[in-house]
C-alpha cells in the first residue's frame, strides 16, 4: 500500500489504537478510496496504530511533542520526516497534538472530530475521545455525530468539509454513544477524503515552498 500509481499519497498521523488508519486501509482495499497510505507518524510510542502500519508494510515512526521547544519545531520535524514519501494529503487519525501549519501545507491536512462542529460545543483543547461523548450527553443534546474539517492552527477549528449525524439516546452511556459515532466515522471519513481529493485536483501537484 505504499505505492501510489497516480492516486493520492496519504500520510497518516495518529496517537493511539489506529482504528481510523485501519478503516482507511480497508476503504482503499475495497476501492472506495482511491489513494495509498505511504507513511505513518505517531505522537506516542508503543501504540497499536504502529502495529497496524507495520503489518501493512507502511513506513512509520514516533515523533513526540516533548522533544521540541514549540509547535512549529514539532511540525517541522514531522514534515521533514514525511518529505521523502511525498504525501499529497496529511490525514489526522486520532492525532492528539497541535500543529503549526506552514503556508505550503494549508488545505493539505484533514481531521475528523467525534462530535458536531460547532453545534456540540464539545471541541477544542481538552476535548478528545470519551471526553467528547461525555460532554455531549451532559449537555442534553439530542444529536451528535462526526465532523471532517481542514486543519488550521487551532484545535478543531478549520473549515468544515462534511458531517454525519447520529442520535443521542435518552439512556446513552459514553461507551454506547462512542460506538455509534465511530460507526458513522467509518463511513464518513473515507468518503469525505475521496470527495475532497476529487474536488481539489491541485492536491496532486508538487508542494513548493515552506511559508
């Protein structure tokens, strides 16, 4: 899966279980996402996401935020490591660290968040994983879902590309809502990536310049 054959080359950033990476690889295998995953970066060592990359034969590395003075230096280290793989699009797949996006990479990073942006209010710094679903239930909302958006220099803030909506049941637990939202994510994310690539053919052009 590390060869492109004229399709988009994706780099995946993750911090944990790799479920989203796994889902994207399945979509590629099914032919519903015309792309290849050429490299994986984890912000944490020893996570399952790295095992998934290794099993798929995808080059992967660990780059931890604590090794850098600021977000810009951390981002530069990630982009420098990815450069030889020439990705067209960087896909955040449960990546829990903030980046500083160079001008040359604007519009080339995409994320999925497990709630509705901005409706839920459950986004931004500190809102990730089960914390999001717990907050949605506590708010009394009747609907939750997932949001695909471009990445900018703020948490969960870039332009929204697509959403999926799921109901919040009266007796929902955090775990039950999380499972329902993730099922929606599995359908939404590959389709949103495919649509974004199709609607923006410039993404397949070489990246020039850093700022």
